[in-house]
């Protein structure tokens, strides 16, 4: 974790990247929330929440997408499921996925975002890979840096894009509702996969298998 707050001014020129309309993206989201609807709930400043969520210090609707199914699933569901060192399969707690779904989407318009893909991109905003690789204990600090970058790339930055920590071969992005066209996302045709159904759980286990992970089995009742 860096021992310093963001500087007063940007040390370089943030890298602009265009995400083209029609790009396929994938979103893991609460099943009760429509696939393309932004999360309107700010994270508590010093506690729960994601890497670049809004907080009471900078309120905005936000949503995260992966550019591949593996990135979308692993970034959300495997964030706090470490290996135990014995080479065994990681078990994903049922509470982590049973009320979630994956939706197949595409960008409805070109979106201009801050690229955090390379060392040079990160240096331009005064950071290194910590910003996009930090674990959840550091998210209060990554959110603070995210707000700072947002404020200094206003009004053009509609989000950030960076390499997935848990699927480094792919990218993930966060989009900001207050700077995106309406709607920025649209369904790509395939119906959502509800992980809370038997079919959805089997589908999820197929995605998790290459990551040496699977859904934990259902608890079975024991007679008295």
C-alpha cells in the first residue's frame, strides 16, 4: 500500500483509450439488478466495496465488466478465495454466487476511458501496478486514487480499463454513469445465466474449473 495520498497535480498526461461500440463485454451482477443498470450505492469509505466504487466523497453510479467470461467471473467471485497450498480445488462459498448472474452484453456506443494497462499509463497518474493489483484491504486507498483520477480527467473520462488481476490475459473496466451515454450497454442476445439455478451452477463450474475452483456443495441436513 502506498504511504502517500495522490499529488496535487497529475505527473503526466493520462492515456486515453476508446472502447468501440459493439465490443462484447460480460457482467456478473446481483440477479435482482438488470444487466445494464448501474450500481447506485456508494461504498462505505473505509470498509466494503470494490476497487473503483463511488463513495460519499464522490457519488456516481458505477458498473464493472470483463472483456472475457473468465475475467468477469474470476474478478467478482474469486477475489477472496485463495489457494491453500495443497494443490486442491478452491471451494467458492454458496453465498458468493447464489444470488448472482452473468449477462452477455455489448457496448452501445464508443466510450473514452483512462487506460491503466501499462506501466507508462500508470506512471502518468502517479501510480504503479499496486493500483490495479491491490487486494481488497487496500480498496479504500484505490477508491481515493480513482476519485482523484476521475476529477482530473473530467469531463472526458467515462471509465477506466486495466488488466484483470485474476485473469491477466484479459481486461476489465469500470464505467461511470454520470459520464456515459444512455444506455452505454445493451444485451448481446444470449439470455443471462442465473448462478442460483442448477443449470447456472453447472455452467459456472465449467468456467471455474480452469481456475481450480468450484461451487461449494450444498449443505445436507442431519437427522436427530
